[in-house]
């Protein structure tokens, strides 16, 4: 660790008391190592509740391991900045890039000499068929050596016009790249502004090739998928369709790689109580939808992590019909769950039940946190290698869950990190930290560490806590990183 001696380097001791053979995890933090070129508001108010979420700062590291990229929305709410860093120390490297006019930093892919970002920008009303009220439209921006080489809109004027045009007030999506397929995939939340679904919220999956050409791929591209998608999980595959999961407003979370939508021929991963379009922010809600689905190294297997209140009393969903159900939640606080997939469209263990009248709708769930009293949120997952994965979440020991099917408020009582294996078994006890948060993508580096960005600040999950609990109250001027290593 000699190379870090000039940094504010804070090792956090963990209980590494496990038997010699069993691996353990070790957390290290790099606090305030990157000064930001512009201010950043680290708090995003959640849909419906206004409860504080971390505002996502997308993070990615190039395949050669030489450059890290961190993207963040300017504190003014317009412009996304992408700073280049040295991944061994997380310190500035340059060039610093500003993409003007963007309203959201929604996903980042690193290449050896540049990056691709999923952003969201308003289209001038002078453009034919532009969305109303300057509502932003998602686009992919490709930069090489600090210069933009292309920009491709993945919704808006001219994109799947016959299915209706789409915009994204809150894109809440993710961007991935497949080296094998030489394709970018973007999965994001949309609102239609023309056509049959005008005024409705849904989601879209779009593919763009390396030269910036939007592709229409049968069985992969999707103009409209899950209704009121409030959570996306997306990961690359060797060929399209890429691995995708949605949380919809009818009562389920679907592995929808094959269907791209919420068809009952998809894999029902979970039954969730839904109200007002939400299902308990399973993939982080507003500013979430990253590092929820991860692929094991050299393997076709994936792991998915989410939070759930469980499911009891499955009742008929007469609007959707067979294969769909409504459910009540089993618990007040949310628990962390994981699901394993042997390939991008196959769940290892049984699907969630669709049996109307069943008392238990969650018997298939592999719970990571057994007890029900606390509330867990902001669950994420990344894989270390071909066998081990890291699951993280935040906890409120005594939550106030006043909103049905939304997040809970209360005093933050820690970020937890649990090592799990490819069979979905927990390995050792979770590591707890009171001052490290996951606020951007969890990235596996070439040296085997999993690293992610966060803002070094007092964190609150209570509404209205000045500075840490209110959007627009704090401007961060530096970024911190944390890494977990497998010992
Ligand atoms: C960040 O900026 C502050 C104040 O401008 C300065 O004191 C500090 O050394 C800088 N930190 C790094 C890591 O460059
Ligand atoms: C969700 O649970 C609430 C009670 O907590 C219930 O009132 C509501 O009907 C449930 N939603 C569905 C779609 O069953
Ligand atoms: C995956 O395969 C590559 C290429 O064969 C190899 O370098 C790498 O070590 C493998 N990863 C693991 C975790 O075995
Ligand atoms: C169901 O969840 C809501 C919050 O969504 C909570 O208020 C209620 O107490 C929960 N029901 C049970 C049985 O725990």
C-alpha cells in the first residue's frame, strides 16, 4: 500500500477471524481524493416520498485498467462532467470533460481511450416532433481522448416512430457494452408523448453499435416493455438480447431478457406489493438502477440483488389475468434478497408463485438479511471473480415506513457488505461501515478489487435532515472512493 502514502488512506478493520480456508473481505477508503471541477448535489429526492437517496455518480474503469471515469450532474442541474482518474489511487488524471445540457448521468462504459455515457437532454422545440416542455430525451455520448466522436439519441424524434415517441423525465436507467457483440445496450424509463401509450410510463431497451448507429434488433430492441418501471437491472451478454430485469406496477419483478417486457412468459423473480406505480424501490428507486445485476467472470451466470417486503396472500390480478397476481407485503421493513441465474434467461431455483390463493408468495426468495425489523435500501451487487460476489445495502434499525410500497425514513444505522458465493450462500458475517456509502457503480478492477464512488458526508435517511437529507441543500466539491478486496 506504499503507493497510497500521500493520500488520506483509512483502512477500516474488519473481523477477519474466519477460518484460514474461507475468504473474507476487507474495506479500504480513499476519502476526498478527487477534487471535482464543478459542484455536485449528492442528494436526490425519491419519487412520491421525497426521502433522500444518493444521487448516482456513474463510475467505470477501462479494460486495460489504466483509466477510471466518474460522471456526475452539475449542482445547477444542467451539464454532466466526466473526470478521468488513476484507478490505483483514485486521483485525478485528466482530461476533464463537460457534456453540456445534460440533465442526468445515467450510465457509463469505459474503454481504453475514452468512454460512452448514457445521458438525457432536452431537444429544442424548433426540432420537428420534439417532446413538450423541454422534457429530456436519452442519448448515448461517445468520447475518445476527451473529444466527442458521436452522439446518438435512443428515444425522441425519429426513434421507433410507429410505436409512439418517447421521452424521459427521469431516465433511471443503465448502459452496458458487450465486447463480444460490439454493441452498447441502454435500458431506461420512458414516457410516451405520441401514439397509443401517450402519457404512460414504461421502459425501452435500445442497442447502438460502435460507430453510433442505432440498431433495431428483433427479439432484443424494445420500444415499450414494463409498465411504470421503477427499477431496472441490466448487464451485458455475448449477444443481444442482453440480460435485463424490470420492476413493474402490477406486482412482480421479471427477468425479461427473452420478453423485454412484462409478459408472463418471462421469469417471475419476485412477487412485490405495488401501490401508486411503485414496488418498494427494489432496485434503489430514483437514482438507483445500477449494479443490481452482475455476471460472474468467464461464466454465463448472473447474480441479482434487490430489496423486498416479501409476499403473502396472492390474489387475482383481473386486469392482467393468468400468470399475474396481487400481493400483500409480509414485512414492514425491506430485506435484501438475491437470485442466481445460470444464464441470461434461466433462474437457478423456482420462479415466484402465480397461484391465486397461495398464502406465501415468497417461498422462492433467497434472503440475505433474515430479520424483518430493520429497513434495508440501496442494495447493489458486483462479482469479484468466477465464484464470489459482494452484496451491499444500507440499513435503518428503527424505520418509519409511512408510505405503502415506497422507501422508509429513519436514522441511518450503517452500510453493510456481505460476501456470497455462486451458489447463493453467504460467506462469513457482513462488514459494517458507518461512513462509507455506495453512491455509484460497483466496478471490478483488474487487480480483483471492487470499487465504487461516494461523497464523504454525514448521511441521513430521514426526510428533511438539513444538508444530508434534502436535495438542493449541499454541494460536494470532492469525491471519495471505497474498495473491497477479497482476502
Ligand atoms: C482539493 O482542493 C483543496 C482546496 O482547494 C486542497 O487543499 C486539496 O489539497 C485538494 N485535494 C486534492 C486531493 O487534490
Ligand atoms: C399493497 O398493500 C397494501 C397494504 O399494505 C394494500 O392496501 C394494497 O392493496 C396492496 N396492493 C396490491 C396491488 O394488492
Ligand atoms: C477468466 O479467463 C481469462 C482468460 O482465460 C483469465 O485470464 C482469467 O484469469 C479468468 N478469470 C478467472 C476468475 O478465472
Ligand atoms: C406493509 O408495508 C407497509 C409499507 O409499505 C407498512 O406500513 C406495513 O406495516 C407493512 N405490513 C406488514 C404486515 O408489515
